[in-house]
C-alpha cells in the first residue's frame, strides 16, 4: 500500500515525472503561518512555468489560506493527498 504522502505522476503526457519537477517543498505543520505564506509567495514568484510547489500541512484553515495567498499567480492544483488531518498539495505554476 502506498504512503499517504507518496508523490504520484498523474500527468501521463509529461516527459518528466512529477517528483522531478518539484522545485520547492514546504512543511507547514510547525510553521509560523504569516512568515511561511511570505516564503511560499517568494518561492512561487521565483519558479519557472511548469515547475511544481509541494505544500504539506495539517490545518484546514491554512490549506484554504495558501490558495488565497497565491491568488495573484496562475497555477493548477496537480495533485492532492490526504490522510486524517495531514494533507499534501502539489501546485504547478502556469503562465
């Protein structure tokens, strides 16, 4: 059985596997949220189109806030994984 946070390549048309396109990973489980949102925004700004940002966390409120913080960027949620209160989100930067 696969781990709840195992990274899966769900895009069959991509030459490079999902795990190879992940450029930034953030674990929000013990983070100071406002500072972390700033770091996530900065990382997303520096990413190239097509690169993946992985965010792990355990608070539903923080999960919603991440998407609000990134509302000025074009992105696609490539994959999500959940196990009880732990979640993992994969966001691909678009044009």
